[in-house]
């Protein structure tokens, strides 16, 4: 058992919604991560309207002894939340948890693999 794998975690960070069904796709991604990498701790955090928020998730992961946390913004576009709100939140977290190495990833919508997957899904309706 490698202790380093148990000290790493992923936070899927999404906007949040009043609609309780809105969170299901984010939770489905978290479940896929668990299926692919059972030793990786993964949690979903939300900016507003949905619990838990990012500080609560980081506190939970910190209590589990994690020393490296990747924060993956689950945004297709880069708006005010990804550009301004999230960096401010990350600054605060780094101050409150100096023993944790945070890795703020780029928004999921900027990843070429996701862009390709969305294009392939869109093309499904086109006759070859």
C-alpha cells in the first residue's frame, strides 16, 4: 500500500444550482474517477446554491491526511467564477492549509479531450 496515493485527492468544483438533479452529472464524474482509481479520494464541491462548498471539502480532505489536492473546475466556459472567484478561494485555502499542495487545474472545457468528445457526440446525429 503506497501512502502517497492515499494522500492525494481531487475536488471537482462546479457552480451549483437550486435544482437537486443538477449535481448528478458531476457526481457521475466522481464515481467514474472512483471506478478508475479506487485509492484516489474524490469529492464534489460547489460555488453556490449547493452543498458542500470548497472550503468544507478541503477541510474534510485535510482531516483525512491528504497533502496534495487537485481542484478541477467543471466549467465549459471561463467566466467570472473561474477567472476571479475561484483564484480568491484558492488563495484563502492556501493560507488556511499551508501543509497542503494545491493544484488548480484549468477549466475542464479547455481540455482538448473534452472538446473532441463533445464534437464526436454532436456528430452522432449526422449520417456518415
